[in-house]
C-alpha cells in the first residue's frame, strides 16, 4: 500500500512553506511593470564613408608673383623699332551679334505682287463674304478667331503667331477652315494675315483664290537667294496676303524639315506683333509635312468632320503633332448643337 504522511505546517516546523520559499527564489512578490527610463540616448546617424581616401597630399600653393615694374618707355620704343623683336599679336575674333527676335528693329515689310480676288467666287463656294456681310458662318469663325488671337497675344515671341491648320484625313474641311479663318482675321483693323499654301501635293488655296503661277513656298525653301517677303502676294482684301505653294517637287518633306524653313517663318513674324501666319498643310495621317511644320508653330488647329472623323484618328493625329505646344480642335460640318446655339441668327 502507498504510504501516506501528513504535511507539516509552519506550526509543526519552523522551516518556511513552499510558497514562501518560491517567493524568495523567484521574486513572486514583485510582479509589477518594469520601470521605464525617463530619457533616451540619441542614436548616432550612420554616415557614408568615402569610397577612397586621397593619399596624395595637395602641394602648397605658391603665392602669386609680384607684378613686374613697367618697362622703360625708351626700351619699348627700341623693341618696337627692331623688326626681329616684334611678334604678331593674336587678335580674338569678335563674336557674331545675337539674332534679334523681339526688339526695337522694324518688321520686314511684305512687298509681293498685288492680285485681285474674285469675291463672287468665294461667296458661291460658301466662304465668308469678304465684303463684310453678316452671316452665321462669319459669327462662328469670330469665336474661333478670338481664341486664336488670345493665345497669340499671350504667347512667347513670334511662335504663337504661327498657326498650323490641318486634319487627320482628307476631305474633312481643313482648307475651308483655313480660308475662312484668314478672311475673319483680315477683317481686324490692325492685323496683317499671311495665308501659306503648304499642301504642296494638293494645293487647295491656290485653286480657291485662283492664284497665278508664281514662285512660292517651295521655291523659297530650296533657293536661299530668294526672300519670302518678296513672293507673298498682296490681295485686294485689306490685310490679307497669300503665299502660293510654288513649284512641286519630290522632296517637299525634306525641304520642310531643313533649317531654311525656320528662317523663312522667322522673317515673316520677327518684330511683327500684328502679323499672323496661317499654314494650310496636308492631312496629318496622310503625309509627313504636317508633323514637320508642327515644330515651327505655336498653335495648331486640328479640324474634325462631324460624323466622319473617328476618335482614334484624332488621337493619332494629335500624337504626330505633339511638337506644337497648343493644339485646338474645331468640329466642322456639325448641324446639331447640344446647347441650342445658332450663331448669326440675330443678324437674319
């Protein structure tokens, strides 16, 4: 059988109990939270060590030599008189003067041949009446004109006064908008408008105005001796000038991408804050000149045809013209206005 013995108590034995001995051994009487320090020492920041220490000590810098005393004037005269002692003094070439873009210089005057425009021909084809008769079309392009002029007047230098007009594809109304915008701008009393036919493969502006066969943009670009201001044709519409396309060539895109193009446009707009240059270019997705011309203008009007131009075509055209900082969209041929606005109805 198992032996049972009675447990001794503190009364029976002077020795401490198990709990008392455990408290003395493990500190069960102090079960409170650990004391928190009143302050923390700052941890030093780790700093990157140099990859390589320079082992070469810098040599002491010698003091600058004392200026030599000026030579005797008589000595100079003798040395200059001796032919063997005189040496040619190198002369530094003078720096070329900077190109003046906006300053007090006068604008280059346009001095091209005067021509007559058939007003009845423009009215029959649905363009704005150059005589100034009010119409809904004229009011619509007044809205476009104000947006263009505001950007041109707040733009830097003459770049914002050059406006490229194009469309994604053909037959979307880019030439129609270019001609009407030029006629609307020419109606301003203090503006000179130069409309350039840069669609060298299909010169539409030449056909609209019935321009004669004259030297034009392509001739000026390929011949540096020709001055563009002498080949801009003066129309009998006040303030309107036309630059025909010139002779046709197989390297129109290469000519437009040359430095000569920047020089030609600069001569038209430099020091001429009241001169606006409109450029009618080929469609952006059909030919490459539009993307090249976008590098030389400050505004681009991208014409979209209602119910014909797709969204993807507009996005692709805008991407190709991204060299221009300001691209505006004009919806052409829209018969329905969600806001109910009908421009020109007030005038009958």
